[in-house]
C-alpha cells in the first residue's frame, strides 16, 4: 500500500505556534493496522520528500521573498488608488466589489506568506537542521511583509474596511435577488410534494435571513437553508457556482478583521528567537532600510497576548519579564551597543584626521550611513518606547563626560566631537558644564585651596591661562618679602647700585650695566647657601614666583566664574540698560504670580550684572588693598626694590634654562618651562608704584645690546678662524653662539611676559593718576 500523493505535496501542517503535524507519522502511530500495510519505500519517499522540500525552500526562499515583495507592493499601490477615491453613486456596486476584492487579495497574500514562514521555520526546528543566514534574512523579510499587510488592512484603511463591511448589504441584495429570481422563474410542479415544500421553505428562509446585518448566525442559517434549497436540482450548475462564490466572499469580508488578525499573527516567533540576532545584524549592515525594524517589533509584540494566558506559572509577569529582558539584551548587543561604538569611533577618527589612521576611503573600505537610525520614530515594545536617537545620545554624553573628567585637558576635543555629532547625525548633545580651562593639568580645585602654600611653590603653568588669590596668603608672603628687603646686606648693596647708576647713567646711555647685575647675582652667593645649594637671591626669586603663582591661580578661578556668568547673561542685550520687569508687569495689571516671577527675574539679572562687573576690577582691588601699606613711610626700605629686579632676572633666566634642559633628560625632577615670576614682579612693581623707576633703567635694552655685541664678536672670530681649519675651536665657537642665542631668547621671553603681566595692573598709570581718575568718576569723595 502506498501513501496518497497529497501527503507528498503537503509534508507538514502547522497546528499552532511551533506545533507541527506530520500526516505520515500520525497515520503510522495512530493506525497500526494501516502501518502494517505500508511498504518501507512509501515511508521513505515521504521522508525524502520532506528533506527535498527543505532543500528546495533553502534555494528558492530568497526568490519567493522577492516575488511576494513585488506582489505586496503592487497590492498596496492598488489599495492606495482604489480606497483613497470617493465612490461614485452611479457605480456604487462596482466600486464596492473592487474594494472587497482588494481586501480579499490582501488576506490571500497574508495566508500564503504566513504558511511559508511557519512551515519552513517549524520544519527546520523539528528536524533540528540549521538554517543559512540567507534563509533567515529572507524569512525575517517575509515576517516584515506580513505585518505590512496587517497594518495596511487593520490600521491604515480600518475606516474604509468598516465601510465595506457595513455595505455588504449589497451582496445580500444580490443573493436575495438571485434566490428570489430562481425561485420565481422555476415553475414548481403540481401538486407539491413534501420534499418540494421543504426546498421552497428553505429558500424562503434564506431570503428572509438575508434581509438584515451580516452576523455569524445569519450566515450560518443561510448556509444551512441553501444546503436544503439546492436539493432536487433547484439550481443548475452554472447558477449554483456564482451563488457559492458570493457566499464565500461574504464570509470572508464579514470576518475581515478576525481573519487578518489570525493570518498575520506572529506569536510563533517566541519559539524562534534565535533568528533575531541575525536579523538585527542585517538591519545594522543595511542601515538604509532601518525603518523596517518597526515591523519586526510589531511581530514580536504578538507573543504577549499568548503569554498572558500561561497556566504553567503562578503569575505571567515573570514570563513577560524574562521575554522582555531577553529581547532587550539581544537588541543592545547586536544593534544599539554596536551603533554607539561605531558612532563614537567615527567621531574620534573624524576629529583626529591629522593623525596617521587607518584608510577611511569609502571607495575602498565601504561606508554605512548610520544617520538613518536617528530618523526613526521610537519603537514601542511592552510598556516602553525604544528611542535609538536618545539611547546613542545618552551613551555619547555619558562617555564624553566621564572621559573629560579623567583627562580635563581633552575638553576641547570632546566639545568638537559633540558639535560634529550634531552636524553629522543630528544628535542634540548636552554640554558637560565642567570647569573651563581651570584644571588643564589635572589638579582638583578644592585640593588646591586646602593646600595653596604647596600649590604656589610647586605648580608651574602658562601665565595666560591662570587667575585669583587669597588675602591671608599674600600677607604672609609679603612679610617675608619685607624682611628680605630690610636685610642690611641687601639694602646696602641696593643703595650702592642706585648711587652708581645715578653717577654713571650719562656714560652708560641711561642703561643699567649687565655686568653690574651679574656681579650682584654672584655676590649674593657669597653670603651663604642653603643645603640644596640655593642662594638668598634664589629664595627671593622663588618667593616672587609664588606670589605671581597665587595671583595667577586667583585669576584662573575668577575667569571660570566670569565664563559661567557670561554664559548665563549672554541673552541680555545691554547690561547697562536693563528694564525693570516687575514695574512693567504691574503696569499691565497681570496676576500676582506673574509679578513674583518678574521680581525674581529682576533679582537674577541684578546678581548676574553685579557678578560680571565685579570681575573687571578684581586686580585693582588687590592692588588697592596692599598699595597704601607698601608705599607708607614705615616701609621706605621697599623703595629700592626696582634696583634688585635686574639681578633677579639674571637669576631667573639661569634657573629657567636649567629647568628647560631637564625636560629632555630621563630624570625630569625639577623640569619646567615657565612659572609666575613675571606676574609677581609686575604686581610688586605696581604696589610700590615703581614702573617708571624700573623703566628708567632700560634694563632689557642693555641686555639685548650686551648679547648682540658678544654674538657679533663670535661671528667675527669665526670668520677669522675659518681658514685655520681648527675643528675643536670652531665647535667651541658654535657652542658659544648657541648659548648666547638661548640666553638672549630667554631674556626676550621674560620681557614679553613682564609686559603682558603689566597689562593686568594697568601699569601705564601711576597711583596718583589712578586716584585722580577715581575722583573724576565719583568713586572717591574728597575729605
């Protein structure tokens, strides 16, 4: 005995979810007598046909998917064309028929696609055979297509489908007329037989039942009545066929929503979640079609109603939570996290294009336009919305903020990456609001404030990037400063040098001799050295550098505050002419809450304005606090300070060159390239009102003339000795010239730093001129 051919054509039938029914296995296990009559070849042919079916599907699945895509696209265009038009009254019946046909066609497409997906997936799972990635991608595309059909019928044209169902009375009318005409035009034989009367009664019942809404009960009664009414050859075959077709279409259209929902249900995906990672990888690689992910999540949501009826657990919440967690983990791993890292990598490589990086030529390495993901609307899943744009933005904000706190000197790089993310991907990034340009070497501000005495003695920084200070610290340092200047050895040497300069300035062209300052620097070393081989002048230089460092630190902190104030007040057009919002609101007679809000706004604007104005006079305040004391009669010993500046500069230049040379050595202890010495000198000269006295020395002009003269002498000597071919002598001269260049450059850098530092204290004006200026502005009142 052989199996019927139908079993070869239908290798398996999906009953529900992942439960698949094999006809041959069922017959063999449930009908033992029939199993004995079956030959082994027939059984083997059934199994072979099942294997052949899977092999054929693996080969044709991609073509089938493409064909259904074409069919579905054509069907959707027809729906757009037919259902978007208003029906014409004169062609109402024809228009209704076309609409019904297009809905029926969509249901048939959904049935075919659903059958392919369920049969293929379940057969692969039941036979425990692996699917190729191509087959998985094709099946996932068909799942998307299935949800497209569902959304078009059930949601997009739900109102139109409702109108079609409501107007099915036209079909009833057609059936009614058809039955009535057949009943009237077919003359019954006389006399009536009982069987004939039953037939006529059934037809009359069908006529009466059709006169009403298309409910399930009425259609059942019509079907039963026509089953009786079609006996005794009441209808010819050509008359019965259109009647049966209309009845089938009537059943289909009447149950349109239920049938579409059943055919497009994708709850079977709960048992085939292994395809989801491959699907997400495909979506990531083909970012142009990123919008199709909405359809897949719509299919994944179909699993939820089934899980709500789970009986094997006390509560279905645990099952739902596990399913939600599993899907989100897969989504994060195979799409969101990959997207975040790829965007971050692209931003980094774009910002660091000046470095030697891997080849990024899109014609060689390819290119994915990931911006398509950020134009997607949020994806609904369970009780949340998955916003890909917000997820990536949050990741970048968090990453950039954390990395900026670790390496504050890279704040500009991450700021540029934020701007690039906005321009390239449309991501609205959040500003880090970290201190701006205050911690470029990684120190903590609070830690500095607690240990300011350590900071100013060890912290080395660029003058142009620093700010602010404390009064108590300066007072302690100025006490030590005064003691040094009061020392008899220092005071006597300074008085001697001042007398010498006054007596010889006509012979020296009003310039303080470099040799005199160098002699002062060497002479101080004879007074004694500290255990670490530092002279008193070295210690005095360090004291002045610490004062300058403190001034620079305060300016740094104040600049950060001014930056925040300027950012907050940037929307105020004119700081000198700010209207009173509270008065304006009262004039308009607005509510009390509005008046309170206006009053609060006035207070905020007043605070911001005062804070912004306060910073502009901050250095003047520091000068005004100490200047009267420095210039008082009891501190007359400080009036000689300007004369010690030239030896201090010589000492500083030697120290600075030594520190810079250590930058190139392996042991970098003590290595540096600048400090606050220039700021300290400028501040003290301002406190003592000695800028004019120091300028009268023309010190830096004398330094330049000295080194230029020595460099010209070396060049002249080199020209004389060039013919002698003495290599050692030439090397010595080259080294001498290089040393002179270094010293001259270092003195010029100090000169420029000192000139720029004097700008902070408005060094072009004397104390008397500043006092007069304050009186003119009304800042000071005459006693």
